[in-house]
C-alpha cells in the first residue's frame, strides 16, 4: 500500500511575489516562472491577479514579511512607521510607550477622536512591520576613525582580503536637475531645492557599481510623482523608478532596493557581496540580508573615501548634460524654442549616460579612494572633458555663451539627496500623497510627449532602416552591427511569439467527437 507524502506548502514573502510579478512583466513565460520558483501554475496566476496590492505592499512594508497585515487605522499606521524609521536612522532609542505616545499625537493632529492607542495596537503594529527591538550598543555607535588612513588599514585591507574585487560594490545618491538647460543656469543661483518651482524638476539617482567596473547596477531614480503623466502607456523603463514628496532617498526606499538585490543574488548561485556605503540616516539601521554584507565609511569622509564621489557621479552627470545640450541644439535647429524635456526622456538619457560610463573610469575611482590596489589606468579623456571643450572638440556648432556652459557643469552638485520629515510632513505625505503627486506634474503637462504603441513589425522595419544607415555611411564603429544583430534577435523572437497561434484548451466535447 502506497502512502501519499504531503509536500510542505511553500510560503512566499512579499519580496518574492514582487520579483515574480517583475519577471512576468519582463515577458518571461508562465512556465518559466513556475520552474524558476518551483511553484504551481495556480499560485503564479493568483500572484499575477493580485499584482496591484502586492506591489503596493512591497512599497509600503518590509519585503521579508510573509503576509500583509492590515489595520483599522491605516493613516496613523503609515505615519507612525515613517516616523519610527526616521527616528531610528537618527539613532534615537524607541520603545513601546514612545510609539504609543506618538500614535496618539498623530491621531490628535488629524482629528481622530475615536482612536486611543493601547498596548495591543502597538503589539500588532510591531508584527505588521516586522520590527524587532534590541539593546543599543553605545560603543559601536560612537566608533571613531580618526583618519582615513586608519580606516583603510583596519577595515579597507581586510575586506579586500575577504572578498573578490568583483564582489565589492559601492552605491551613492546624486541629485539631478533633470530639465535644466544652459540658458537657465544663471537663474538657479541662490535658489534652494527645499521648495519652489525648481525643486519639482529634480530627481535623486542611486548610482552603483563593483570595484572592477564590470558590473553596473541599474539606476534607481526617485521622482516627485508616482505616476507622471509622461509615463502613461509605458510598460517598462530603462531605470527603476519610485517617488516621494521630496524626490529624495529614504530608509524605506533604500531597504527595498537592497531587499530586491538580495533576492536576486540568492537566485544567482547564492552569490555573496560586500556593499560599502556612507553612514547617512537613509542608509543606517538596515535589516540583515543573507547575501549582502553592509559596511559603512566613517563620518564626514565620503568626499575622500567613497568611490562614486571620486569622479563616477561627475562623469555620469557630464554625459547626461551633453545629451541635454544636444537635444537643446537639435530643437533650436528645427525651430523649436521649447527646450524642456519630459521626465520620461530624462530617464532615457540617464540610462544612456550610465551605460557610457566606462570600466576604466569606475576602476580609477576605486583606486583613488584607496579601496582598490593598483595604479591608475589610462583615463577616458573624452568622458572627463568639460562640456565646452567637448563641444569644441567634436565640432558641434552652437550659440550658447561660454559663461553659461561653465556654470552648467556644477549647478546641482550640492543638491540634498536624503529626506528628513517633520511630524506634519509625515502626515501630509501619508494623507495627501496622490494629490501632491498629481500637482507635481501639472506644470509639465504641455511638454508631455504622447507615447504611441509600436508593433513588432514597425520595430523590424526600423531595424532595416538602421542597417541601411550603417551600410551607407562611414561610421568606423565595429560594434555597431553586433548591437544591431542583438536587437534584431530580440525583436524577431518577440514577433514570432505574437504570430504563433494561441493554443486553445480542449474541452470534453472534443474527446467525445474523436471517439464518435
């Protein structure tokens, strides 16, 4: 007699479900996803059906929890969690009574007279957000590295012995005025990004790579609107995108980025990496990850020790600015005086700019920081040129005064990239997020390009034109046809899948007809 063995049910975290949704959105087949995660077809179908609520849960809570727990006071719950993360990042000790008092304070501000926070509500709050309390170690928090040389010797040399160069990463944020053209640079002097029109046209970009420069992370862009008008009809972007009211990095966003990265590493041969970051509030007090080890630079030395600050971000911004200027010049040549670009076009330019930052540049910046052994390799002079020199060297004709371009290179180098909220701002962010986000894009509505659907047949026709362009011009680029061939393969495979007849599930009547 055979005994049936029941398999233990696999419980997926919100982070796992989010990655499954991403795979399906990136054109992976249902069968491929089932095999990759060892799940049944019905489980994957249910996850896809509930994708909107899962994505929302992923953005609002820790990706490691298994089930999204709801409460009767969602506004207070969200505000208290944001407040808790901010205070812990500031290294303030928090316990149950402090949370209880702050919850009552938020309830009083919004006028919720029926709410009265008690121990049970706080206990459920802690479970909902997967919070654990522990003793704060004062000695660890007060660690003092007197000099950068001491840190390099005591910490830097050890991590280089424990990890391969390909497995040591650095990430850092950069603020970007994405729509700033040379003719507007003089207007930015004296303006701050704390408020006003200019601040609405900025984003924060998380940039990162490994020590060899061979692996660059996909850019993570933080805007002001969660659903910009220019994104309508767009199913995928060349960057990862999220938003908050200040267009800045927060602890929640940084934790979600690392959680997704950690899951990705587990699925790729269970790879272990080291991530070196500065000790700003948005990076501190991160949850533990199985495949990412975090180590922090000592305070106030990021300008010296952080590789991304040694020239990577400057190079990225320089290339991005060139693309904006070329767009500006092209518009003028076509008689279009409107120099503004949409956020959609901006993230395209950013992805292109990051792709053009070379391994040499990244490697050199790690060497300059002292994290990497070796001598500086040959510079990429073209990428490190100032904008005016680059335009002259490439014989690009323009009528922009030199003083405008000289100022253009450093206009947003000092932008704040880390968000800090008061109690009132936390509540505004929770209660009026959708309205604030909608208002942020109204001023750019007239510049929003209409995204028209492009079929695979149109894409193949465009590739033929591109091939003819290459064959009839002297481009002197041996890699052109290689890239063209890869694009053609991708589009052709997609085209064939669309043309393939869909298989119809046979019914019982079909089998009955065959027997008759």
